């Protein structure tokens, strides 16, 4: 499982890379360490509105959920969701069928257990450009979005830097973005994207463990959107 991401790209860089604007351009801030254990927002492109980048709270909750984010995440950590859960957990099923999204990042952090110690790594593209991760989302009772990473088994490259879990985010290349967001894409086609993702070149950089425990990035509360 992955609980920390990065998005260090500037607003203009993201808009140029994907060819779509931000819905709330003044709220976006690059963030080198996005800590999923805090109530924090991710930049996403949704099935409902594939022509804009918007914000969603990281941590999937049931549609029209009324309680606080922390209450739900304390009982059911949904920062990462497997395809088996998307298919079989009742309240997640419509998310998978009707509310898929693409989460914009410049990387994610992994952890390797070796000789009784853990080592942390930042996984990113050699170009350091932003890319998409597969996700699903729901709409809360107050109208805000919440989202989860869709995770699958690690490939050989990621697993060489991440062995505390055998799951990692699914990277969606730009050429498959439209299919992920298309309501007519079949379940078999979606599973193909998840379970046999197209490879993109990645690099790994060792980072000090203690740096990941610091709150380096800004947190935008949902109240900021009101």
C-alpha cells in the first residue's frame, strides 16, 4: 500500500502536460510530500468532468457520507483500494462503474525492508513530469469529492524498492486516460488497465526516512472551496 505521494509540478506544467485547466487554479499548490494520514486534497480528473482538474479529499468514503473524514478513516483505511474491493464491497461498486478518476502526481513513496531496517524511496519519471494514477471517487453530502488510489500487484521495478506490501498504484499512461474515464469501457477492459498496465519508465531515489515524517506540504481544507 502507498500512503504518501508527491506533486511538485506547477499549475502551468500540469495544464500543459494534460491539456486541461484547473477548476480552482488559485487553490493549487505543489506539494513534495502528500501525507494520506492527514485530511488532504489531491488533484484529479473525473468521469463527470474530464475537461478540468479539480480537487478531492484523499480517502474514499461512501456516497453522501455525512460524518467527518477522520471518523471513517479510523475505521476503514481507504487511501488505497484493490479491484476486488471495488467489485465486491457494496458501497464501492458504483464508484468503480460510474465514478472513476485520474489522480495527478509527480511520484509516490515506497519502503523497502532489508536487514532489519526500512529504506524509503521516491518513485518518479526520469523527466520529472506529472503523470496519472488510476482512482475512483465519491461525492460527499456537502458536495465535495473523496478519492482512493486503485492499487494492484507491484511490478518487478517497483517491488525492488517496495517490499513491505505487494501492492502499488496503477499508472495510467496518457493514451489510456480517455478509456479509464469513458463510461462505455467494459469491466474486462478496466481490469486489463489495472492488472496489466502499460509500462512507463521510472526512476527511484533514496530519501531519508525522517523527511517523510515531516509535514512539508500545504494542506487545503475543504472549507477553502466554499
